């Protein structure tokens, strides 16, 4: 990106490792963190002078705190007409993205960094159990400091509510938003029903929609779109709600250990979230546009995940949290595969068992094999 654009920006959730990665990628850049009150004051009071006083190659962290800098970054970048002049990042993606679109359109290459994938964690901790990762999630500091999950996520949630949400939505009653967030966790893996969320929270639908947009912009939740290109069937048009990190999801569900997770009634939903979230990470980490969907028609035929990223090799994926392989898991894969002309070898059941093998109906793939491929 730094060879193609004068500016590079990394988006992603708070504490996903954006600053660490950029400092590693650009060790010779001058690091300017606008959380420093003195720097922030200089940047806001005299953005022109601030930018012209900085070296050619600078990394501006928490750039959203000085919105007046963005037009000046554009001016300086255009004057120098070089690629790879600036790196910018921040923890409040909504504000950062807004300023980029208003001032830096066409001049910035944007990348997105999610928490660590299972594949990445396994490089540092060989044979790390999938169930443990499902409970712990991928936020780097949990592994760096070996901090207990409930302590980390309590702190993470407090920081997110008090710093990001208060600035974005001017919410003063954090408890209402936290209750809404926990309701989203209860509805993870289900069709998005804003009317139900509004009733349960006693809030208006416009408020619910606004809060969902904020959660999405903060990389807390994402919506999985339904597949809609089968003219022979009546298909649902409502997306499903998922979390970007199952560790945070488990915390919001009140799950406090791996054993509790494996006995919890939401185990299936959390495991489904894990497989879909990790599939999404592959696209982010490869800087490719993933085309992921789920399938549901009016007859109750449903497939958990359709990976259509490779148009020449679409994948139908059923996700099961049990450890025992059963032939009837392929029932809907067979129906949808036949309707959409997707070959048997591109139909798979991902489950928590240890073995991966072929059957006449498709493949059983262990969660570990799926996440490491």
C-alpha cells in the first residue's frame, strides 16, 4: 500500500494491534501519538504549522483527535507527490473514516486488522486448543500479558463505552448501551430483528439502528448477508448478526470458562460465530474482498455459510458444534448443492471432532483443520 498511495491507514477494533503493526512495518517513521495532550493541542491549534514541522515520513496515531489535520495532510502529501509519506491510525474508526473520506479520498490505502486469528495464535502457541481459542478470542494483549479473560474484557468494555461510545453517540447512560450490547450477544447467529431489540430495550427502532451502525463501525459486530440469487426459491432477505471476536461474545453471554462454554446452551451459536468470523479474517488478512453469505429459504432449508469468494469454486459449509459426525448433517447441503450446481467435493461440514475425511455426500472437516488451512 505504501508503494501505491502517499498515505496508508489501518482500521480495526480497539486493541487489535494496529499501532504495533504499523510501528513494526515502518520502524523509521516518526511516531506521533495524539493521545499526548501537548501534541494534540499543537495539532488542533495550528494544523498547518504542525504538519509542515514534521518529518517526511510520519506515523500519526489516534489521528481522529485532530480533525483539522486531515486537510493539511492532503496538502502536504500533494506538494511532495511521493508514495508512502504517512501512516495514520486510530481507535475510533467511525471518526477516522469520516475524516479520511472528507479530506483524503483517492490518496489513502486502507487496510483492516482484526484480532489474532487461530492460525496466528497457533504459530506462537503450537497445538493451542480450538475450544480454548473460542472462549479466549484473539485480542493480542490477552496472550501478551496472560491476563484472565473476564478482567480483560471488563476493562475493554469500560474503555469502549466511556471513550468511543460517549464521543460517537453522546450517550450518558452507559448501562442502557451495555444492556443493548448484551442483548446483541444473546441474538448472535440469529436473523437480525430490530423490532424485537427495540421492544426488549424499550428504545426506538431508529436508536437501535444507530447503535448497530456504531457497533459495526467499531468492529464489534458484523452482519452476514443472505444469499439471494436462486430464482427458483423464496429466500430470506434479513441478515444475521455476528461478533468479530468470540472472546468478547462469551464475556457478554456471562460465560466464564471453557468448561462452562461447552455446557452452555449458546455453545452452538458461539462455535458458528467462530467459524464465520475466522473465515472473514482470512479475507481481511489477505486484503481480498470476501463474499460470504448464509442460505435460508421459505421451506426451512438452511446452510450456515456460503463462501462464494472464489466464483470458480464456491463452498457450502454447515457448522456443527458436536464432536460426532452424522450423515444427516449433509441433508441441506445436498439440497442446496443440487439446486445451485455446487459439486459434492465443495460441500463440507465443519465440526468439533478431531478427524477430517470424505464421505459420499461431502467432507467432514475438523475445526482445527478448517482454521489452519
